[in-house]
DNA sequence: AATCACGTCAACCGCTCGCGG
DNA sequence: ACCGCGAGCGGTTGACGTGAT
């Protein structure tokens, strides 16, 4: 349990809330248990009345947030994996700050967590490079430098994992999907590369297997609420349980046990099970075509020089330890700054 | 040991949207 | 068409942790 002692509320608001009988700030264990027990027996929704009925001196908003971001059984905690980083970068390039939409493709991760990751990690790197996180330069640096390196790291980890027959921690997203989408997008329409960040391209990711081993990897549209069941079934067909390398059957829909439940439930209480949002596993081979991340030269006029220079600097991208930290070390940042400034 | 600076992330805020009356 | 309410979303805040000095 990681309830920190916070009292961030101003004294004025605090006193008003006290008058109203409402509590703010960090949740106590007792409050968590009350909320979990109530949701377990009555389900989610109608948060204001839920708060009252459960005897919680909290706003409905607060209850909803606490449940969604912390108490939900399938909330996944821990570091953002390389695969998840790749997905976040890719999906953010498509949708921008649509955190909840991005979170839909990272099972167990909340929009809040993804948002925090973006602000604390990605924006920090943009700051280091002295360019705006929304600038084309930074986006291209992500797309053609950061993400390819992430893919390489994922491949290396997968190879190492295969050789030692260990499994990926936490059954995390097998995010070759993002790279597969990359491949598809970059090879089919180079213009998308530069237009996908403005919100016009609001289609769902079109993750397809490059090698064709999997029958279908087009991620279904999960944004439509009135076809939730259909979407769930579709996604279930892409769902890959932890430690499995093949797509799972959809027969267990509705009784799917979250692969993350062991680490997600802070109190070890099984509240209820929901159809687990599926996720895509594309074949690792999707990455291995040499032209995968070659920047389409027509998309941005500095591409060839920028990236040839990168390729020529053999030492620059040699990674050890944490990928992102290594990639963005002082030397690399300086080099990137020089490249960006020369554009 | 004390202090400072910075990163992390849970929680709150304000706003928008959708729905029912 | 309008209104009120609940739900959800993105942005922001600030307490806490941790490493550096």
C-alpha cells in the first residue's frame, strides 16, 4: 500500500469541505476497503450515490478516480516497460494527448499513469533537446531515433528471454504492434508521418502482422461504446495471456482472469472480473525488415543528413542498462541538439 | 547529518459531453 | 430547446522520495 500522507488542499477549501462533511486528500485503508467492498457487491457507476451509500465522505469524482486509478483489480503497477513505451510513443504520435484513448491499448495502465509518464519522461527529453515536445523535430527524433532503438531493445530482450526460456515480466504488452503499425504506415503512405499528429487521423491503430502468420491483427475500434461486446470479443481474439506466444481463444470471455491481478490488487481482494481488454501481439519478425524505420525522405527535408549522421556515429547508440536513460544521456542530447540546430 | 534540487505520481480542478426529464 | 446531473477527460498541483552536495 502506497498511500502517501498528503494534504494538498488549501485551508479555505478544506474548511468548506469539512463543513460539507466531505473528506479530501489521501485515501485511508479503511476508505479503500469500503469502496472496494461496495463496488464488489454493487458494481461501478453512479459514483455520487455510491459514495453516499458506501458511507464514504468523498465526492463521487474522488471515488471514481480512486477506483479507476488504484483499486481496480486489473490496474497494473510498476515501471513502464519498453514495449509500453513504444506503444505510448506511437499512439501519442497518432492521437496527441488523448490519454484515455491511449490507455485503452495498454491494459492495466491508467490514463493518469500514461500522462505522468509522458510529462515526466518524454517532455523532459524534449526539454533537454531544447525543442518543444510538439515540434516536428522532436516528433521525428522520436519516430526515427527513439522508437527504432526501443524496438531493437525489445528484440534483444526477446532474444535473451528466448534463450533462457524466461518470460516477459508481468505479461506486459507485446508491443510489436506499434512497430508493425509503423511499418505499415511508413510503407503505405509517407504523408501520414507528418499529418498524424494534428488530430485529423483519428482512426484506430491498424496493427497488421508483417509476416502474415497471424490471421488478423487489425486492432478493433474500442472507442465505440455501443458495440462493447463485439469489441471485447474482437479484442479477445488478440488477447495473449501472459507467457503465451499465440493468440488466445475467445471462449473464456467474461471469465478472463487478468494477468495483472496479482500485482494490481493492493489488498489481494478479488472484486470481480471483467472481460479483459485485449491487446495485440504482432510477430517479432515484423521488426526485422531492414527498411522498417527508414525515414521517408519526402516527409521531412532534413531526414537523410540527420539520420545518416546518426548511423555513422557508431558509439552514439550503443546501449547498456536502461535504454531511455542511455539514449538521452548528456552526450547524445548534445549531439541531437547539434543536429537539430543545423536543420 | 543537514540541506537542496529534482523526479514521481496520487489526487484535485475545471471543463465538456451525453443523457434523461 | 432547455436544464440538471453524472461521467469522463486533460491539465495541474503539491507531498513525498531520493540522490547530490
